[in-house]
C-alpha cells in the first residue's frame, strides 16, 4: 500500500521547521512525504530544499486555501492512500501502522482519522477532531472528546476503532481512488468543513469513515487561522450551511435549513452579549453568502446519491450542551 503524506503549506517556514522532524523520523519507512506549497512568499521552499532534500515539493500556482490547494496538489501524486497532514502536527512512533492495518482489513473504509491530542496540553483532546467527528440533525459538528469548546482529558477512553461521521482535515487519510471518484474537496468552501462535506459524500456513496485510536498525533490548532478570528466564524457558519444544502436528504432539507437559520441567529445574539460584535457580523455575512450561493449548492445535489438519512448522532447538540449542560460525548443522546 503506497502512502503519500501531503503537508499543505502557505508561508509556514516556522511550522515546517518545528514539526517536520517528527514526520520524517516516524514516517519515512512507510510513506513518501510531500509538501504542497500554496504559492508562499516566505522562504519555505528554500528551507525545504536545503534542510530536507528528500521531501518532494509540489508548487501550486495560487493560494486556493485548503480545498483547492489539496485538489491541485493531489493530481500530481501517485499513491493508494493520501494522508493530508497539517503543518502544525507532531506525529508519534508507529503512527501509520494501525491506520495501514485498518485500511487493509476493512475494504469498505474510505477515510480514517487518528487520535488528535492537543500539542499545548498533551493530556487533552484537540478541538479540530479529537476522537472523531459526528453531527446532529441540524448539521452542527462535534466530536468524541470535544463538545463545542469543552475538551475531555485523554484517559484512554477512546483507544479503540469505530465508525465516525467525519474525519478531521487536520490529519485526514483517504483512499486516492475515492478522492478522485468524488472529485476531491469542494473548492467553494476555500477552508473549513470541506472535509465534513467530503465525508458526507463518501458515505452517500456507501463507504464508511473510521477513527483509529491506536494511532496518535498532536495538533497545535489555530496555527493558520486563530479560533478567535471572525473570518473563521464566517467560514464555519457558511460552510456548515453548504453541507446541509448539498447533503441532507430531500425530506428533511427545508426543515433543517429553517431551524439552522434560527439557531445561527441565536448564536449571533450570544456573541453580542459576549461583546464580540465582529463575530455576530461574521454570521450575518455568512448567511448572505450562503443565500447567494444556495442555487449553486442545490445544483450540486445531483452529483451525489443522497443515500444516508440516518446521518445524525443526536437531534440537537445545542440543546444537549447549552440547555442540558452535557459536556461529554457519553452523555449525549
């Protein structure tokens, strides 16, 4: 099984310098390492060519964000499995072996995520993916090990393997044949939640997504776009609405979009109360951007089989967390 580790970079010289050593040390026996550069204007390329001549470099002509950046780069890579790894990920010894084993033993598995722990506090799960992703009926994402901003301590409670709804884009393994079959990431997303859309489409085609707890990586998180950045709020809210309009089954679609718009309004009000008006404005802009692109998103529904109607783990994670005060995955139902 040919594994290609592909690290997307944009002006990330310092991150490459800090995190490439672990990737090289613990991956070279099992995989080929690539850096896909999104038209950086720092000295990332010069650093790689000098310090890591064994790493293959793919130079994208523009910075198309996560979605287009990977779509462009992966056209030039021949492998059975793509491992899309953020530039702020520290990997661990033998991290690839359990994932390779899972792919070999489960032919229907199209994508896999390892355990994501917080690089800044290695006892905790990390926000971006924790122990695997799920969504509620309204399309809000959350994880085993992370409900909104509540992070669980890693007490080996998620060391097994199991099916999940979405695998984190921070460390995302996917069979190349499936990636190309589904035309990769949707470039209208630019960045954030495009991996959830791809995982949804993967399952609509009858494949499954898995979490493998025997493999561990550490993620800094927010290294390319801070958690407190209003633009990240804009992308998350808009792209989540894209996910719904493209993938929710027809019988649920109107109901889900209507209630999501109402709940997003409540989120905007919450940001106002917290004196974060820029985030409220980001949600308003996200909705207008969604309205403009809604016809285009609905047209994309024709490109998926739309088989999966039992996509959700609970009806409302907002209700469970903010009203019923449930902060751990085991309490969500």
